[in-house]
C-alpha cells in the first residue's frame, strides 16, 4: 500500500471513529464499512470487540500474525503498533538490521487493510522518526 | 499407580509413599486456574501429573512475568509451616491432572516422612537454579532465544509434542508484546525448528531449537538431573 493510500485510509478511519464516538450505541457495521469498533458495554452484556491482525513487513519478508488480537478502538490499535514497533526495532537494531523498510500492515477479520504503521513513525522526532 | 507420574512422588520411599498417598486428592486443572495467589498464605501444595504451570512474579496484574515453570517433574511450592505465604502467583497453562495436598497436612508430613523432606528440599534447590537461569535468559538473550527456551521447557513437561499455546500467552509470560512473539516464532519457523499454527506450536527439530536457545536452555535442566536423580538414601 502506498503512503498516500495509507494516509487516505487513516483519514477515513479517523472520521469513522469520531462518528462512532458521537453515538456508540447506534453504530451499525454497514454504516461504517467493514470496521466496526463496538463500544465497550458497561451494563454487563457481552462485549464484542473486533479482531485485528498485525502483519509485519520487513522489506520483502512478510511475517503473518496468525492469531490477531481484539482492540477497543483505533487509538488502542495504533498504540499497540507503535509500542510493538519500538520493541521489535530495539531487538533488531541490536543485531544491526536495517529497519527502514519495516511496517505493520494491520488487517481486519475480512482481510482488509485498516492501518499501516511504518516503524519509522514509531521513532521519536530527534531520532529521525515521525512520532 | 497414576501418582507415580509425578517424578518427586515416584522417588519417595515405599513407606513414605504409603503414608503420603492418603493425603492427596486427584484434581483436574483447567487452563488459567490459579494455584497460588501472590501475597497470601498457601492453601494447597500441588504435584502435577500431566498439567504444566507457571510461577509468575506479579506487581501489576496486567504485567506478570514468568519466573519459573513446573509440571510432573516437580511441585507448586514448598511449605515449611502452616500459614506460610507465597509471594508468587501460579497458574495452569496446559490443562491436566494434579495431586493436591492441603498445606497444613503437607507441613506435618514433611516432619514425619524423611524422603518427602529430602526430595522437596532438593526440588527447592533446583527451583532456585531454574529461576537463576531465567534471569540469565531475560537479561542477556534476544526474544527468539528466550522463546526457544520457553518452548523447550514447556515441551519437557507437556504430555503431547504439540503445545496448545497462543502467542498472547507466551508474550505475557516473557513480558514482551504479542508482535514480538509473532516475530520470534517466525525466526524459529524459518529455521524449521518449530511449526506454529493458530493456537498450536509443534516442535519439529528439538536439537535445532536447543541451538537457537543457546546457553539459556540446558544448565538448569542438567542441574535437575544432578540434584534429583539420586535415591533419597544415597548420602
């Protein structure tokens, strides 16, 4: 996925999330496309959180996340990607590996890419990153 | 007898075994069962027959880290006197059966049965060695070596060669993020040491996995044999 496509997708997701925040109970999966971040139910009913798969791309090498995990919202998903990127980078940098072409490609249960986070985005500014 | 599937109980003298057996209750343990709760008095001592359990250091409930592991080669913990505390949490991660002895009865039997006393003391010695090499692994080795060590330790204790393990569980045990485990599994799979599918890890090449674990797997396991594989009456 190109950077522009990623940026467009992110803008779309952010708008989805602001809609979902405005009226969490009224959000239907079809209203917001394939991304349904259900509000956490505080009344003791079953919580349904969507599952996402954090695939990693390191240059031409794709590491598939076969199990995935549930996330309450886009912020939580993004936070996990950033923190994971930092952890993986710290391990790989110690071995002298190049991290310039590493990214998370996060897909939903339908296999649709919902978020891309390049590892460079997870770096603090003064280290040359975008975060 | 089924009790003898536990390596410690198998080594009891016949007389001590006969006295110890009536104190045991056979229990079926499920994944996630908590055997010990940190900072509370120990209620029961467990001798696994085919379940595998973790000993966790916990300060914040969301971020435990595994300090040790035990299965049919050992026991949950030692109690010297009634009311003794545990400072670790212990949970079951591969379900199976175990023998449960109430802590006060265990403490009394310890004074009455010489071979139980000696074997559990020796096991405690091994547990310290295992914790020590755990420190070595966590402090000096990359995630994939620590994962290799963890899988070997689990396989040593599990009844089947295919381990019912999800990445999230291992991540929590090793105190790394789930994606770090995904990455490390990929490295081990790339060496054809294991095969990971959703919720299952199969060890394909044990020698290779030991090589990938480096020195952080092996010393404690050799220590176990040196410490435990002597008969109680050998001085």
